[in-house]
């Protein structure tokens, strides 16, 4: 073996050991839990819209994910040590009342499509995975959207939490801040009435449209707010009045992982 071959071989062994070490460490520490000040964690929130049975049913690929791909994404992430948590866990974590797993992530669905009830809910229930659905009050029960009965059934299961995506999915960035707050509170009040219990004040802006004044006003009034900006939350600047969310769409797991890493670096400071 000449000198160059030896150097290449040794370098390869070092690189392989490093990779194995990092993966091993990652696996070994996947069950570690941390409080908010202990460690800066990346906390991705995946946002889906509709889940459809198979590829032939996909009409809008920017908002529909097939059942098979959705399940592959979630189980793929979980096999890599990612643990799904609920918004309640995230709030308790932010308030310093709860620790969360090193690789926690959240799963949400905007709009209240019936694919959530038909496909995401049975999968979540079977695997005890917390998921969150943000419904539009005026769309509940319309063609393609789940009903209040479906909502109650999902809510009772304990794995699905239901919050607000506004009363009518309007361009709320053009509303006065007072009118927006009224809309959000009316939406949440109806959800509470239909489900028969109080819920956390969590709201998702339709089409991700909002203005800074509204965001601040809702914050002051205790509303937790979801954005749709394809960014990743981090413990060190976790903001419950502007939670970042990313679209997994029909991405393979490796692409979701790359997006989490890349966007954490790009927007993480
Ligand atoms: Zn929407």
C-alpha cells in the first residue's frame, strides 16, 4: 500500500467513524427531554391541508398529500427519533412547566378538510400521535370538509385537538385589529360550544396573511398565532405569537430533514 492510498483510507475511516458517532449519539439521546432554557432545540411544525386516498385523487399538489406519503413521512421521522408533541406540550414548554423531547415536532392541518377525519385521524389514533386541526367555522360540514359530529368524535379521542382558522377564511390582513380579534374569539367560542369544553386560544392566519399591528394586538389578547412561512422554530427565540410552520407536502423524509437543517441555519438567529 503506498502512502497516498494509506492517507485516503485513514481519512475515510475517520469520516465514517464521525458519521457513525453522530448518528449513534443522535439515536442514543433521542429520548432525552429538555426544558426551554436547557438547550436550543429545533421545533418544526409540519402543516398539511388535505389528505387524499391515493395519487389519482390529487387535484392540487400544493395542498393535498396522499395517505401513503403522509404516513411514510410521520413514521419515517419517528423512526429517526422525532417525537410528535401537541400544542399544549409546546405551550407548557414555553412557560417552563414541561420538558420536551430533543427532536420534538408538531403536526397540523389547516382548513378542516374531510381528509383529516378520513385518513389522518385513524392513523393518529392507531399510533397515538397528537395532531391538530384548524377549522374554518363557516366551512364545517360543507362538501369536502368534516362535520361538527366528526370534530366531536376526533376531539373525544384525545389525539386530535381542534382550533381556529377563522370564521370565514377571509383576507384578514385588511381587517382592523379589533375586527380580527372579534372573528377569532367568535370562532373559538363556537368551537368550545360545539365540543362542549374550553380550548386554548390558538389561531392560524388564513393564507398566512397578517400585519404586524394585528399580530401584536392578538398577542396582547392572549392569542397564540400560527404563521405559514416555511421557517423552523427554535427554543431560544420561540414565539407563541408567531409560530413558524413548514409544508412537507409530498416530500420524502430526507428532504424534510434537509429543509429543517437548512432553514434553521438560514433563519435561525
Ligand atoms: Zn387556510
